[in-house]
C-alpha cells in the first residue's frame, strides 16, 4: 500500500516523500482514510508507531479546502501532555505542510515560558498544539477563541490523565462547539480513557496498533553489562568511544545524576547535554535541537523529560540507571527501533540492580544477553 492510495493530495504526497515517508505504517493505513471521511477516531498506539503523521496529513488536507481562519478563532486543536511533545507535533505539521498551495499557520503553546509572545503569535493561527494548562491561561486572557474548533485531537491522552490534567481537559471540552471531529490517541485503554471515549466520541473508528504487553520491538538489539558502581562512568565513556556513537540517548533516574553524567562526559572530551524538569524550557528546547541536529551527540535525560523525544532513526539508548517499572524500561528502549528502524539498547547493571533487572526481563518476556564489563578488551576501568 502507498500513501497515494490513501486519498492524499499531490502536495501532501510530495511533502511525505521529502520527509522520507515511503510506505504508510499500519496506523496510517487505517487512520488517514477514516479521518478524511470525517469519522471520530479511537486509536490505541504506542509512541513510535507513526501516529503523529496519521492525523497531521489528513488534517492538513481537510483544512486546505477552507478559507483561512478569522482572527484568533482556531480551527484545529491538538492537546498534548508535555512541552516537548507540543514542539515535536508542531514541527511535523510544519514539515508536512511545506508544499501546500495555501499556507496554514500552526503554533505550539506551553507553560514554562513567557505567555506574551505566544499571545501575539496566535493571530492567524489555524492549528494550535497546546498543553492543557497553558491553553486555559490563554483562554482566560481572551487571547484565543475555541468556539469554532472543527477538529480536536487528544494525543497521548493516557499521559495527560496520569499527569493530573483531567480537570483541565474537561474545562476545555466545555468550551468547544458540540459539532466537531474528535481524534483520540492513547497507549493504554484505562477506565478514565473509556469515560472520555464515551463522552467525547461519536461512533468512532477504533484502531489498535501496538505491541502486546510484554513484547518489545524486534528491531531493538538489547544488551546489558555487569559493571561495578565506581566504574560506571568510565565504562559509559568507553562504550561511547568504542561504538563511535554519534547519537545516543542516556537515561538516568534523577536530575542530579543527569547533570553529573553530562558534566563528566564533557570534561572527558565527549560533547553532552542534560535535559530534565529543573532546566528552563529554553535550555531544554536548545538541548533537544542540538541533539536532533547532531551538534551534540549525547543527551542525558530523565524519564519525564524524554516524553516527546521523537527521532526517526535514533541508533542508541543507554540505561545508565534502571527505571522503577518494566513499562518504563520498554518505553525507554522504544526511543530507538522506531517505526521499522533498527536500534541498540544497552543497560549498565550494578550488583544491586541484578534482581530488579531479572524482574524487568520476566515482565518483558525476553532474556537480555549479559556481559561482564571487566572482560571487555581495552577497558581499563578509568
């Protein structure tokens, strides 16, 4: 199946080709035609399944046949849980909209930065990607009008609920017109998601495209090393140099460790940046841009900050510290091996991590090859 067979216009097909979209992924095959028909969508899909393009492409096509929106009355609202995801989704809209005959203005708004520039940029915006809290701030300031929204997208709805946005989401729903198209994506189907589905969606097309629980993408090569706690930093640097890693995402459990690891890497001649919730939004955005562009080969991040890091072909992920839950482990390593690409996930296991790592492997349903760091040729431990 090709993108051309899904009913997309020639400019969008050219834009998709320019972004190296060759064949549509399963969720795109089902969602794009359904959205073009104006149907509500209930999508259960993991990050990395191609879901962003599955709603961006048909929305851009729908909006092309309509006149530009008036003043600050937006036509499409996309709600997301994090700043990083807002920026990422907005980038996809811009990239796939480049070839369109009529330019469509899109904007991402989120907290953690000054609201005034966002208020000024809203003029003429047709597609707004927003975190719930900042959107309500803009509404209360009369900077944006939601009464003419034609399409609502909830992206990663389960994460929005888990992060405590349920009240804000319902306030936003109350501001929207009754007649509109609703598109809901979630990685899981909890009771809260079912409630939103029942109250929000009208006869939705249900699409489920995700790995069963306990299964990880086959494209990801997993490897683990026994390492002494005091040799963890030196062994990390050894791996980066030995594998000649040009782009690697390193996961840690705390903001302090993120800063410490990044600082040690830089002192030893390996360019690295830290990204975590205590960094300013400007610093986080700058770190992510440099990492995506390849200017900084190493990004050290906590789990919360990693939301929205979407790189088409990220080759390496390293668990410098293990996450608390097996689900978080799967989410971490799923940053690589996305949408059909191959990738390598490496975990550094200290003696006190061994029991927890066994539980992770059992829940995942896959045994990870374990090697001894002290036996690696060329590793001196310093």
